[in-house]
């Protein structure tokens, strides 16, 4: 009888310790976020009056606090991981953009990005043509194809789109006459309707693998730019750049509201051979959900 009583008492004591240990473990707090990584990083340059989307990532963060010192502006009281910096109208200034990641356990150390704002180039005056022999005006003009009018360096490239795992992507070129809200300038614009969930993904782009050279040489350019507008104003998406060796880098982007210009330095596509581009594309996956976006004035720029 005494041995049996001791065994039962020992079991109860052990079970009690297990319950107390489980309660103690369930009260552990999430760690403070690590110092955020910012893209682009280091020192970037931007022309006066232009805008640039800048993103920060920090494991464990639930909000971000952005501060700006120097010229330019950012939206007030934004806590998102992406912020739109707009350079001042006057150049030759320097701004410092800082971000701190937060969660209930505390704040991370700050990360800063130095932004150099360049002065807008001064136009060189040219002599007007002689008035006595004016050039004849054309009697008729042929409109550019929608793809070329929307993406000025796509002359030898061909558009393509892809959809995987039941992804939905509908591409449509629209005109200023029938859908003016989807045209930023010129006569045509690109409308993409997408719906992605689970493992679905898809996208649209231009490829040069069937061009006479088999590629597009972007080595003389410094950035890839486009104007974009979303139906809701908070859409996210990816821009991908792939070279002929098969290396592809995708850069995450976001839309704030209304028409906005996004300029992505080609240096962000780290490792991609810009002298031998196979394709450039806009892509979507489950993280981007579903929406409608309009894209126009796509170009590689110096």
C-alpha cells in the first residue's frame, strides 16, 4: 500500500510541473524587430521633381515609421513598408530618409538612405528653321501600334503573357477615346486585370528573343520607368528583368493612389546582364491578390 501511494503522488507532481512549464512557455513575447533592410540601399540619385518608391523589410515588424530630413516630401503618418519619396522642384540638394520597424516588443534600430537630388537639365536653345523655306507638313499620319506607343523601346520585341495554376490575367490595350482613365499620355494604354490565389501566378511583358539580335541592349540606360494607376490605389506587384543567360530578378513595387511614376534603377536587378536583356515583365502572385491596373509610358531611360 505504501509503494502504490508513493507512485501516484509522484505522477501527480510530475504532471503539475508539465502544466506549469506549458503555461510559462505560452507567455513568451515576440522578439523586437531586427534593423530593417531598405531597397534601394546606400546612396541613390533622383532628378528634381521626380518620385521614387522605397521599401523596407524587417522580420517580425508590424509597422514602420518613416522620417525625412532635407528636401522633398513623403506621405504624412504612413506606417506601410513602402513609401513614395517626391524630390523637390529644385535640384542640387541632399535628403536623408530613415525608417524604424516596430512591434509590441519594441522598436528596431533605424536604417537611413541618402538621396541626392539632381538639377533638371537645362534645355539648349536651337536655331529655328528658315522661315523662307518651311518644311512641308505631312498630309496624313499613321498611328503607332498600341504596344510601341505604350512602350517606346519595344519595336523589335514581342509581348507575351503567362498564367500558372489557375491564375487569371486579362490584357487589353485601350484608347484615349474609349477608356481615357487608363491612358496617361498619347493615344493608348495597357489595362491588366488579374486574380491570383493559392499557388497561382501570372504576368505580362515584352521579350526580345525573336528580335534580329536575340536580345535588347539596355547597358546605356540607368533605370526602367513607367506610369501606373490602380483601381483601388493600394495594389502591389513585381517588375522582373531577365537576361539571356536565364538569370531573372524581380523587384516588389506598390501603388499609392492615382497616376504615379515609378523609376527603378537597373542596379536593383543585381547580377542581371543589362547588355543582353531577354525580357521585362510585370508579375502577380497570391500576395498581390486581385485588381485592375493601368500602365503607360514604359521606357528604359538614361
